[in-house]
């Protein structure tokens, strides 16, 4: 393990986005580790794109300075919005956390953050945490404290119910049963949970029976929503790693993967026909179970300020309408214009430190009242919708697509 001291004194604990992340819904992100001892063989973090040098699963970089730096940064924070702990390329509850305790210290810092008014809300920050580890249960008391003050969303990644498959593809991650127990325990504590049911592995876990069994188990636990998805294999280290695993454990599947991923797309996507079939299959199972794939609007509202909530809501609506076969081009154009407007306002706010903390939220409210936002959207229907969401505080029902 390597300790990584900040080489630049201006290095920040928090990464701030100009728009909330569409995957985690967060405005901020931070992680005390780089690399991941869970060592999932298909992990995106192995790809050259993420620049993790050395052995991804063994050469873990730690950032012991991060909890103290975070505590300092939180006292000068000016914008409210969810903080993502962990990502698709590192897990904050990976095995070294048992001894390093950096995540525990970070969660304590967030739980103890003093109340302060910042743009869009009152600190502390809500948190979205992603993990494949039951070690998160160790900190349930702290997560409950943060949830009571600001809101928490726990996203547990579960790719299969078959622990033999898990041992091959995710050797260092918690057994399947323990991950299901995490969902159960957090739900019992009244904390919102979602599941990442991805990646379904071609020829291993992507058959309709296996997909249905997993989604049924997750629905049965009362998981608020499930984000399912297929496997992407970026050409290079990530793809080679899976190819070696197949040769050793699933030699019969080598030809299938060569065909599905033979186009070597930079995104790692398989051939279109396979992807479309898998998505159709997943969608029909989800619909049968009434299992949403996106965070419900009331929960989204707990995680983001109104101006950011609207941005994520537009992107959710694009997906919801496209699923129903509706042409979403006008919605996409309006949403892009809104994104550009919001980024411009945010840049102004971040550059001009003399602006009061309430400026960004007030600027958004003024834009609605004066009709400026309606001009930005250039779409009367969407402008009326925005008023009802932002001003009247209605929420979108993802199943009926009605406001209530
Ligand atoms: S737990 Fe997540 S970050 Fe860690 S190796 Fe597995 S997929 Fe990668």
C-alpha cells in the first residue's frame, strides 16, 4: 500500500462538478483510496482511461491526509448538494479500510459537520455511498446520524445471486448474502437504498432466469430502485483481464466474448444487437416487478438543490420517455440549454466569492419568476412543468409520468 501525500498544497479533498453526476446524482465526490482490493476482474478501474498504475487490486494508494483536509474544506463550502463516496473505480469499504479507517474518519467528519447555510440548502451534505462490501454495516450508526440530518442513499452493487460466480469475478468483495443483508439492514434503519445490478455477464448471468431471480430478490428487500446494466470491456488491460479469466474458468465462452466485444469500441460496449436485446429483457422484467431504474423524485429532492434537481430530472425524463417510444429530441435540446445556463450561473457564483451563499438559489428563483428560464428552455410545456416542480414543489411519478 502506498500513502499519497498531496504534492500540491492547493490539492482539494473534494472534487466539485459543474453539474451533478448523472450516475451518482452527486455534486461532490471524494475517495480515500485509489485502486480496489475487491479486485473485480471486469472492473472499469483497470482500464487505461483511469490511469491506475501498477496492479489495480494490490497496489492500493491511500490518502491519509484526506479526512483532515475534508474537515477544513467543509467549513468553507458554499454550495449544497450530495457528496458521492466511492465510485465505479474504487470502493471506500474495500478490505484495507478495516485497518486504515480512513472511510470511518471521513464519515465522522461529514456526520459532525456544523450547520451552515450554503447555496441551495443547509449543511451538512447528503451522501450517496456505493459499495460491494458488508463492512459498511460497521458504520451504520454514523450513516443513521447523517441521514437524520441531511439524507443518505446507499447503493449496493450486486451482480448475481450465485456466490460461485461471485468468487470468480469479484474475489475480494463481500459474499452475495452479506450484500443483501446490507440492503436489508439499511432499509430497516429507515435509510434509502438502491442497487446496482451490473454488469450482467454474457453467457454467465445474462439469461432471463438469472436476471429475474436477482431483480426479484432485490425488489423483495424493498430496494427503492435498481440500476441494471450489461458488461462493457474497454480494449486494453480491462478486456485482457477478462479474457484471461474466461480462458481459465469459462473456455467455452471465449468465442462468444470475441464476437460480442470484437469491435473494440472505446466505450467498451458490445455489439448493438446484443445490447438492445439485453436492455429489452431487463426492461420487461423490471416492468413486471414495478421496479424503477432511477432514483425516485422525492429522494432526488433530498440530495440536490432545486436548480440541480431540475437538471437531473430532465435527464431522467429523457430516459423515461424514450423507453415509451416518445421522440425526446426537443426535450434533449431544452435540457442542454438549461445545462449551459446553469453552468454559466455556477461559474459566476464560484468566481465571485463576494456573492452571498444564497445567490445561486435566488438567481434560479428569479429566472423562473421573470420568465428568463422559459426563454432558456424555449419550450412552453417544459417551462410550465418547471414552474410546478420548482415553485409548487410537485414531484414526478416515474410510473405515470404525472406530477403530484
Ligand atoms: S468493488 Fe467496484 S471499484 Fe472495486 S474492483 Fe469491484 S467494481 Fe472495481
